[in-house]
C-alpha cells in the first residue's frame, strides 16, 4: 500500500472504499466516517478492511469482514445482508 487518503466520500455513508483504479494504483480511501467508532468500528479495523481489498483473489468483502472480526472484534464477520 502506497498511500492512505481521506476523500470526501463520507456523504455516501462509506467508511472506506477501494475501486478498480484504486486497486491498480494500490490506494485505499478512508472516509471521514471511519474516524467515528460508532459508525465504522475502529479506524484500524476500517484501514485493515480496505487494505485487504488490495489482495489479489483474496480481496473479497467476505474476507474483509472476517478479518475485521478476527483482528478487532468488529461486526459479525460477515458482510451486511441487504
Ligand atoms: Zn469492503
């Protein structure tokens, strides 16, 4: 990972984001909401979640949520059901 930036993505309600171009350029975007433990659990957990999306083949949502649960006790360990 080469950079962590705080982009104005919090209006979308996102804690963080890694898009296709971010994956190619190894960038993790962290939303302002990530600094609010009540919304996004621990900041370190969010950074771990987003950074895990940079892994080739293993960067799935399922794996990212499991890492958050295993490492920080955040969430259920599974992506939220929509
Ligand atoms: Zn994710």
